[in-house]
């Protein structure tokens, strides 16, 4: 969600190389495309819906009303919706028991798109107090690790919960010291998105030139270099550059 759709498009086009096309959801939405594959969406509705400017993951469900009921039953919050969109599909903006915001979506999903694959976002990260408790909540609400066709596998690795689809990591749930009422958003429980770039230094330079702000120093784990940033509206995201051995070949464009 952004305040100014055109300004957000200019920023992310320069920083991560996206182009944009109109979405089916109306003139306030656009779809970001990289290498011919849709990778993200921007909606200029932050002011209209009185929500924070932020990157928010939306998880596909078969029935958004059922998912919303499960969230309420498990002490989560349904903040907006479920609502229907003119172009098809229904969605709700919700939060888990710790306050991390996410969305649920019932409707068409691009067949060529998936986090962790090709040009799509590198991965999603949940920063929460207890990763195991969070995995139980999301597993029950979104039917993770149920054997449902097209779903995913969940494992506990190095003190974090890892969600995989087709063997590829798509989300990581990290437990640790977070404060639900903290003033600084990056210290609260939240979902966080990592965007992959070919040249981290060049992308960061473009972000700073266009009004973005670095929130951390560059970190490296030997396979990736990363930096946490805010865009000009304040939305948090991480840019990551692969520096280790090349990844195995994947189907689809890179």
C-alpha cells in the first residue's frame, strides 16, 4: 500500500528494475513486472483505508471467509474485509495474535508467479516472539503442511521455521525479541519482504538518490549481502544480492 502510485512506481523501477501494468482491480492498483513475470502489486489506498504504507504478503486461500473465521477463532484480528473487488477476487487484511499484518486472497493467481523463484521476491520473513507458536497459527489458518495439493512443507531449521514449496524456501519464521507496542516499526512483530537485485550497491545508491533511507548497514552471511531500507513513503524492505556460488538452475526466467 502506497500513498502515491506514480511516485512509488518511479522509485521501484529505478531500484529493482520493475516495469508496471494496470491491474484488474482498478486504477488505484498496478502490477510490477520483471522479465515478463508479475512480481508484486502496489495499491494507492493507504490513505483511503487508513492503513500504514507497507509491503504486505497476501496468501492465497480457497475461501477468504473461512480463513477470516479461523483467524478470529485463534485470537487474530480481521482489520479490513473480506471485501470483493470489481475485477474478481475477495481479500481481507488481517493480523496474527502478535500483531503481524498480512492478507488473505481468494481469486485468480498468476500461474508463473511464486516467491523464491525466478525474479519474484527472494523470500518472506516473519519476525515474531515465538516461531513455533506462529507456525501453529499459520498452519491452522492457511493449511500449511496438510498435504493439500499445491501447498507446502514446514520444517524447523537452526532455530527458525522454514516454509518450502516444491523444495524452494519461500518464507522463514524467526522468533526473538520483538515488541508489539514499539514505536519503531522494524522492532515490532511483522512480515518483511526481501527483494533480490543483481548489484546491491547500485540499487542502494538509486534508492538513496530517490528519497529512500538505509535503516541498517550492509550485512553478509557468505552467500548473500543485504541491506534494510525504507522507501520515500516509509515502507520497509530488504535488498539482497547473491554473492555465493550460483544457485541451481530453475524453471522460468531469472
